C-alpha cells in the first residue's frame, strides 16, 4: 500500500495543532515531503471544508444546514448559536474557544436538527440546549 | 467462557451516544454491581436499535425486550424489577416477539416485523467492537466458503444474484466486478465508498457503527473475486465513531488472520486501509473519491476510462458502496437463489432506507424492494406526523426525485420508479407534509449544491450559484414569471452539460417541482404569498403574513 | 497498424483512427466545433462545456475535446439542443465575468468575446456575479480575477511547461480561486515573470503592467532626452499587431514609427547582443582554458535567472556574469552615449521595447544599474508599443522605412538570431570559434541548435577540442536539463536557456496568439535576416570594435566588467511562507 497521502498528513497536522489549522510554514514542509509545490498543497487544503489555513478555536462547531435539519427548524439553532457565541460562520470567539462553521448533511437526519462539536454529535437540538452544551464543552465535561 | 443468564445491550451508535448512552451503560453496570448481579448479567454496547430518534434504547436478552427511551432515573427500576425480580417494566418497554405482554404502542414489533433484517441482522444484537460475537453470529463463514469454492465461483454467484449497487446508481455489481476481474494488471484495488454525503442518508453509518466486520468481510470477498489485494475504505471525515470502530475491526481481523498475507491458508492476500475524507460531498463521486485518496483536490475525472479498468493510480479498481458490499457475505453464505427471494425482478434483495421528515418514525429501516412507498410511510413510518396531509416525498436524496401524492403508490424498485422518472437513489425518504413550502425546500437544495460544487466546470460552478440566486429572490418576494423559465433552462443545461453527476442531478428536484408544484411557485411570484407561511418576503406592505 | 473506427457525424459515415477525439475528427472534415478552455497539450480538462455534441445513446451531451470516437458512434454537431447548450454555457461564463470590452486590454482579441459573437449570444439572462477577489497589480504580470473564465491554462503552463508552480487552483465552487496561493501577490511568489500565463490566457484576466503612461509622460517632458532600443524579436513580430502576416520583417517601419512617436534616438538592442557575445565568448574561453566553472550558462533571459536563483541556486557560479543585451544597452546609453553626446545621464530616459514581460522585472533589479542612475527607465512589450503607435494615429503598415541611429544601431547576423531559441548559442559559437582558434569560421550555420525541440544537444569541434553545447527552451526543459547535469548524465560545456517556448519570439510580451506555427514564422524571419547580412559574426561588428577602442578598453577588462557584468542572488521561492506566523 502506498502509505500516507497528502490528505492523511494534513489531517494529522491539524489534529495535533491546538488551533486546529494547517500553518503556512508546515504547508511548505509538507510540499517538500511529497515532492510537490506549496501552491498545490494550498489548493488541496482550501478545497476541503474540514481543513483550515487560518487558526481556529479550540473547538470546532459544525452545524448542519441541509434538508432534514432545515425542515426541523435548524435555522433557529443556527441563530441561537450565532447569538450565544457572538460570531458568524467562519469566525472564532474572542476567547478562542469556539469556531462556528456551517456544514452540509452530517448524516444524523433522524435526530434533526443536529450539529457536531469536534467529533461529538448532538441531535434533537432545542434552542435551550445550546447554552447548556456550550457551557459543558467549555468546562471540559464533554 | 463466562455464562451470563442475561444480556443487556445498550445502543451506542453516534446518535444514541449524543443522548447519553454511555452514561446509561455505566449506570446500569453500577446498579448491577450494587445488587450483586454483575457476574450474571452482561452489559455491552451494540449498534443502533432503531430508537435513537426518541432517546437511549437498551435491549434485554433472552427476553427480547427493548426499553426506550431510557433515562437515568429509569435505570435502577429496570434493573431491580426486570433483572432481579424477573418482572418486565411494561410502561417503559417495547417488546419484540412476545405476544402475551401488552404494550401501549407495540412500535418495536411493527417496525421490526415489517423489516427483513438481513443487512441489519447483527445491528443491535452484537457488540460491534467484538469480533468474537461477529464470528458467533455466522461471521466470516462467507470468507471460508469463498476460499473453498474459489474466486470464479464468488464472481458468478454475485452476478447470478443480480445485486445492484446501493449507493445510488444501481449498476449491476457482478458486472462491475467482472470488468476488474478480467483486467490484466499487476495491482488492483477495491474501494469502499463510505463518504455518505447525500443529505437525508445515514444508512451506511448504521452498518459501520453496528456491524463493521460485515463490511470488512464484504470487501475481502470483493478483492478475492476480482484479484485485488488492497482495499481502501474512503470514509467521510465527520464519521469519527465509524472510523474508530472500523479501524478496531480491521486490527481484529488482522490478528485473526482474516486480513493480511495468505488468508486462511488460501494463498490470497488482502489488506485494508482507511482513508479519511475532509468534508466534500463531491468525493462521493467515484473518480473524485479516487483523486482524494491520491491526495488531490476532489475533482472528477473524465469517463471513459472507467475505474474498473483504470482507477486508483491508474489501476483497475472496484468501487462499491458500503451497503452493496454488506450484501455480499449473505449472498455467498446463502446463495444467489436465496437472495432473489427478496425483492422483485430487476431489484432483488433488501434495501436500507433512511426515513425522516414529517413521519412519526424516523430512522434506518431495511425493507425488500417492491414495497409501495405509501406502505413504507404508513406501515413503517406510522404515517404523517400530526395527522397532516402528504405534500410530497423527496426520494433518493436531494439529487433524487420529488414524488407527488398521486405517485405515492409506486412500488419502490428500480423499474417501477423509472416509469415516473425516479429511482431509489441512496434510499433516502424525506416525507413532506402540507406545512412545507416547496420554494423553501428548493432553496435549501440549491444552497447545498452551490456549497458542494467543486468548481471545475462552468455549467455547475456558475449554474449552482445562479440557481440559488433565482430561487432566493423568489423566496424573498422579488420573483418574476420569467424566472421560472430561466430556472428551467438552467436546469436542462446543467443536466446535459455538467462534467459529473453532481451538476447533472443538482437541478432534478428543482426542475420537477417547477412542473409538479407550479402553482406554488407562481403564488410566490404573482401573489407574494407563501401558503405554508415559511418564506419571509421582504418589503412587506401588510403586517399580517409574517412568520 | 492503427485501428480505424467507423462513426457517423451529422448522419454521414466516416472513418477515423482509434483514439481520435471528436473535436479533432470533426476538424479534419471541416467542422469547427467551438471551444473555450481547450488548448492542445495545455488544457484538456473539459471545464467550459462549450464544445459539447450529441452522441446517440447518451443521456448527456459529450465534450468533443476529450471524448474519443468509438466504433459505431453517432454524433450530431449541430442541433437545437447542442446550440442551446453551448450558448447557455457562454452565457454562464459571461455572468461570472466583468464585461468591460471597450476598455479591456483584450478587446477584439478575446476568446470569450469571439465565442459570444460566434454563438449568437444576444443577452446574458443571468444575474451578474461579482468577483470575490481583488486584482493583483503588484508586478510586471497582473491578474484580474473578474475576467477569469477558469480554463486553468495558466496553472497548467506554470506547472507543467515552466515548472515554476507559482499559480494554483484553490477553494471550490463559485469561490474557486486561480492565482498565487496563501493570499500572496504574484510578486511574492516564485513567479519569474515569464508571462507564458498571459500568452495562453483566453481573456484579459492576465496581462502585463501597462507602462505606456510613463513613456508618454517622458516623451512630452522637454527636460528629458528620450531614447529607445528594440529587441531582436520585435522586427519579426510587431507587424502582426497591424494585420501583417506572422514573420513579416518590419525593422525599417519600427524605426520610422518610433521616430514619429518622438524618440530622439532609435537604438538597436542587436548591437548590445553583439556586445554580449563578445564578452560572453571571452568568458567561456577563459573558463575552458583555466578550469573555470563549467558548464557555463547564458544569462540574458531574466525569467531564467530568477528561476535559477530560486530553484537551482547551486548553479549560480555556472551562470555567465554578463548582463543581458537590454541591460548592457542601458549601461552604454547612460555612460558611453551620454558622454559622447555631452548629455547629462540624469536627463536621458531610456525605453526598451521587448517581447518579454520579465524584462520589466530585470530593469528594476537593484544590482543592475552601473551608470549611477537607472540604466533602463521603462520597458514596453511588443503589445504596448503597438498600442502607442495606434494611439498616435500612425499608419504603421504604410510607413517608409527609416534606419536606426549610430553608434548603437548596427548589428551582425549573429545578433539578430538572439530572438530564436538556439540563437544565442549559435552567435556565441561563431565568435568563440574564432577567438579560440584565431582562424576564420566558414560554416557559420549551426543548424543542430535550431528548432523548437525542448532540449537540443550538439557537439562542436573547435580546433580538435570537443565542445558539447545544449540549448533549452521553456523552463520545464531547462529544469530537466539541469537535473541531468546534476546527475552527471549530461556533460556539457555551455548551455543556453530561454524561459519561453521558441525563445524570445515566444515571449510573454508578444502578439497573442502565439503558437508553434507562428513561432516558426517569426524564427524564420530572423534567420533570413541573418543570412542576408554581410557581417554575421558579433566581433566583426565595426561599431563594437569602436566601442572597445574608444571607451571600454579590453574585452573582459575592468571597465567592461564594471559596466557590463553583474551578479546573482539565491532566493527562496516561498520566502513569504517560511516565517512562523505568530499572530495572523
């Protein structure tokens, strides 16, 4: 088998980075390792929504905006998240705890509306759940 | 080996875990220890039991009782009453099989009895992290049989079963395998497409989380039949639990000699590696998936050449959906003729459907092909929520079709659906009640495709953006009648000239709705009215219509 | 034995070789299927969706540029469905395009515009989608994302032909971005300014920085003494921008037009090409005799120099220290000429007309000015000077010939072929031969180094010594050659590198389109000029001899060294990325 691909390595870099992103200078190192150019690496990193070229918060919140969650009033959850966190999509909170991102279908349609925080799924969300969940994540309970 | 008198299985699929299933499991163990029952009653995690939409579910065997939803407060009572005293707690139970216990809503029985649990046979029954339990439930029997009979036999059996791909395209699996089997190459690959990005589809994760060895066995058989020695499971990056469980299963399979060199002394070698996706729906398209495994942007390649002859790194590659591969071990063990007992001609076997929307029961169900869509909604889904009228069904995902109430009695199989220009697709069934607005749904679908377009070709890159703009404008009350013509023209063009399936199918539902729900579109445009009271029109004159 | 397949096109039966694309098959029978992104050998991706045709049995239309004919295929190239589909894709491309044709640099020479006309597009029935990205105006090569049609030819050229890898495709969907990565401007990327991206761009998304305003200003400044020098390639190319056939030799008209524009002196960069040869041949011989660093490489191509400084800095000692003819001209104009004429060098404004965009970068290199002031004040491409000539209302085609001005206007046949790949090599050999042997060279034509092949290698016998030379055109070829040299697979003494395919006549500032057919015609014009000249060896140019006698002294001597030689600096291609970002 051919061993790690560029995308495997990018996942690793990001996962071991507390700011959840791929720093530019590492992008260059990766390019050298795979005998490709930083330009090509940039093209790959920016293609996939899970990768970021800019620093993000400690926790990444992905809220689903696809059909099933939309039908289950997902927009209310989106609004509540933006309110509670004080950020818009793609932005990180002041305290660098959370980055809010919009996501396509997360595959949790029967428990819509849903979101993921890092690798933890949350479903059947109600607006009042949001501050509770955010607090638990901040406290490191989840 | 310990002999337990009872097993308590706790559903620990992703959704259940998000509801506290792990905490419930731990609490059950605590209660059993407190009552001195921990040596007699085994507590173990299992895959989805089908109740995650209402809460955490546990199953008590051999009694065959499912308790759902279970809260932390219920646990001490269940343990004391049922496990210690032997009395089922009726108010909390759903029972399977036992007829002499009355239950207020025998949901489990109806849900589970209509289903044919072939693929989901072990889901909710075994601990997905135990290879021993898999083996105990006929696991790796297919592999043993295959080795005995040889690769040609396996290929012929899969061909004879007429198994069709379960990812959406429905291409005959045996035929696909044959292309690769016949291709001459030093290296061949099997890829499992576990990208599951189609909105409204969550069936593959149930298998990966609940019975991962079934997928692994299926892949080994695919490799065996086609002469491939390497397998990749391309799994979307967001499916963390699936990735973990599959990796564990792979490691276990290796240690048991089901993966690796000279499997079971057959001379055949096969190994599997997991490749994580990174958030791109387009990577569900087979050539874009290949590009992604190769470490590149997920942009589709031109076809021909097709992957079975020229795929990963240019080598012959079989790419199959998770569910497709999961069908292979049962076919090998039981034979093609057995498989054809399920379903109808042209669509044999069972299919996993993801049921959601305005239905009473939401979840993954397994039904043979050929059951009417209305029956699925009413008998398995328990009908429309709140007793509302049906507006329509989105079948096969957002790249699928829009079925109207007068088409609802169509049997769900490839041929019958083709007659109404539809298909089972990924098996997603989104039920829409009269409270839904077609324009709003069209907007959500357009938004999705615009977000997921890879940007390589002009028809899709610009087309998805323009489609969204037009529908958005109509939803805000700025639409004109000619917008419908523009949408139609755009749809036709995208269907004919987009480089790949994403752009070609993106306009499907939208274009169908223009025809099937034209009055609703016109109402938004001419009267600035949204009967379902969903759309928020801008610059409203009256204050009445506002949501 | 090639297989033939039977197909039907528009109802008529034909036979084609297996593997032929529908596009080529149709072309061979007189059907011109419209294309936008397609460019043979460079862009065969199928992104634009314009070249679609109907193929019986297929529910979608097929892209003729990448679909091969198969046995029994039935193709319809012209039907309402096909025409509508092609038109819609152009309309979509136009919706995502800032339509400013009358003021756009590619007006009347734009592939999108041509297609819109050809396909009968009367209006764009889609909302305009504004560009998400700013223009990149930082350097000689400028990018306007609002005009991009996402054909990706530029990325392909930069990656595959030039091996520079400054451009990339990033992000996705409607926000797809084509340009330098990491939000860098091109000037902060490894871009070497070769301009090949511009040459292949179908629209005005890529173009060169417009320096004509600077030159107009200088021309009307009474305090300034404006002189101009023209590159070898100009005389064989400028006519194309006035409707003349490719390869028409227009030296005399060029001089006349420049005089009419108001330049006080019209100098010929060919003169300093001769000068370069004399210095460089001398340098080569010194290295050969005294075990100096070999192979030696030419240094007149600034795209090549920057590329080498970035990606092959270990070869810096190999590069000739000679400046390019443009820079030598600048140095001589601001010293020798200024002093001879008694004009203060500060008052002289020297404009250089080049087929090249990298020359704009070269003129601004800090180490390059020897006179104490800027040696070259402005560089204009062939396209820019054509615009000035048109703007001034000069009827180029009907001009009488004028001559260039002495003492910097005469040249040998060896100089004129500088514009062609292999030309510098051939010129250098003619002089090196005589310098080494002291004998007259009769056979001045070194045909083995001529032609468009990426790498040409030849063995030349000079006085019993075998001198092995190599000529590379395109940076991709240069890279391949250097790798071979590094691996000791190629043992050469002298290497000529031109960054642009075909050499300078294929440069980033040349008339668009430039393809191999046109390159060969331009090259032919130069070799013809060479063959017709009385003097064909650089060192025999009497004005060169005069320059040394009157001013420079010895060939390779201290004054020549001070004015005509330079040095190079290793640079990191991605310096901008290497600093650890602390607070981004």
